[in-house]
C-alpha cells in the first residue's frame, strides 16, 4: 500500500488521537476511514450538483412544452 507523509497541527492530532482511542482504532485506520468518508461525501455533493443542473434544464424544457400545449387550445378554437 502506498504511503504519504502528513503534517497536521498538534491540536488536530491531539483531537484525532483522542477520538480514535475511544473508537479503539489505530491512527492509520482512523485517518484512512476519515479520508474515505470525505471522498464519498464530496462525490455525492458533485453528483447532487449534476442532478440539480439536469433538473433545472428539464424544468425549463417542461415549462416550455406546457406553454406550447396551452397555446394549442387557443389555435384550435
């Protein structure tokens, strides 16, 4: 497994160690899990944004189609 060197502030390391001890996990496992959590969270945020963009496009198109059908009633009379 590849490894990285990581420099973090002492206060953050102290908090990290306090939590991971309560969870009975070693530091590397806890950090890997935290990184994975953040990756999944970020991927979901990106996906949600893509859905929002697509939804806005569909909404605009749906309104346009509804407006066209609304005008059909006026034309046939």
